[in-house]
C-alpha cells in the first residue's frame, strides 16, 4: 500500500499572514524560493456561565527557504522571523538552491516532496523550480531509513546509558548533558525516517517543533506550557553549553532524576514512531521483492 502525497492548502487569512513573513525575508536575504511544507492548526474553545464563548486558534507554519548564499544562515533567519513575528509560530529551514537541486537529482525525499508538493510562497522569477523530480524507489527509501535507524538508535541509547551512569554516581551536570544528546539523536533519527530530512541542528526546541510535521506526541512529552515545564525544559536546553563552560552552573539531583525519566519515555516513544514508519515503508516495497526474499536463489556450487 503506497502512501499518497498530500498537497498543502492554506486558508486566505493564513496565506495573508505568511505573505507578511515572506516579504520581510525577501527584503532582508537573497531569497530564490520559499515553500510552506506544513501548517499545524490548533483550535481551543471555552464556555461557561461566567464568560462569553471564547475560541482561540493557534497555527504553526513550516517553511523552506532557498537562497543563493553558500554559507548557512539558518540560525539568523530563524531568529529574524521569531523576533519580527512573535505572535506567529514558525519553523524555517534554509538551504542553498544549488544544494537542494543536487539533492533532488540524487533522490532526496524531503526536498523532492517540498519543492514538488509544497505550497510555493515566493519565486524570484515567478516560475517553478527548474528541475526534474525523479520517481523514488521504495526499496531505496526503506534501506536508507533502516540503516539510519540502526545507527542513530545506537547513538541515542549510548547517551542514555551514559546519563544513567552519571545519575547513579551523582554527576548531575554530566547526566543532563548526556540526556540532551540522547534527545538530539532521537529527534534527528525520527525526522530523517519520516521526512527524509538530514537535520544538523542542536536546538532541542526546534527539533521537537519540526517533529510536529508528522506527530504531536514528541511535543506533548515536553509541552512547555506551565512555568515548571518551561523551567525543566530550559535546564535541558542550557545543558548543551552551560554544563561545559560555566563553572557556576549546577543541576540538582531532583531535576536530573525527573529529566532522566522523561527522556526514557521520550526515547521509547520515538522508537515506536520509527518502527511504525518503517513498517509502512516495508508495505510499499513491490511484491516481487518479497517473493525474492521468500524464495532466494540456490547458491552456486
């Protein structure tokens, strides 16, 4: 059973909001194309005897920007949209157009899907991206995803084991740093398996937000809604640099223990998500492959 591609559509208000963001980016950077490849809508309503009915809508946009810049400017671009449009939730990926066109030719799933099926919000010449989109081989998709899973899962579990040892011996700063690394590896793994995107970002908030393109479950384990949830998550975020470079930065046993429990749950969830997706890929492989596997050729004597 092959998974159908989904073309993205936005409402008129959503489109108009994004146009403001696009205009800001085009003014500031050397932009060739901008695509919207995801839009997550959350609508909450409240009613009681004491207030009028209230409806709150929250939207998260996922963008890909192609530039003529060879150097990576993704952090600068993300900081710009976050600062200029604080009322909007935007995750933006930025790559050189030459890199993207080469990746498309080589069968990169992510860039193929976004540049072919995503909503093109801007083009420097008013035209579509001038490239051919190859048909992707399901067997190749499966083998690449399986290989990546086996590598990254080992990395994530290794960091988790290191964190466990540090926690047991009272090295709490080291423990939380290792937990950060475990989450990072797990996110890189599940993003690659679901989206075919090779992420090299270290920011856990951005990684978990990017996971929302295909599942809200990773985000729900680190929701960052209450003050305590935000404080705990900031301990993880800051551990990447501050545990190594700030002598006065100290993490206590209670925080380390609680975060360790959360990360164990997080890795278990990611493993389930990855295995579910891998099973979908196996179902996409043509029947002839399965027949060959079930009836291998006799060895040559």
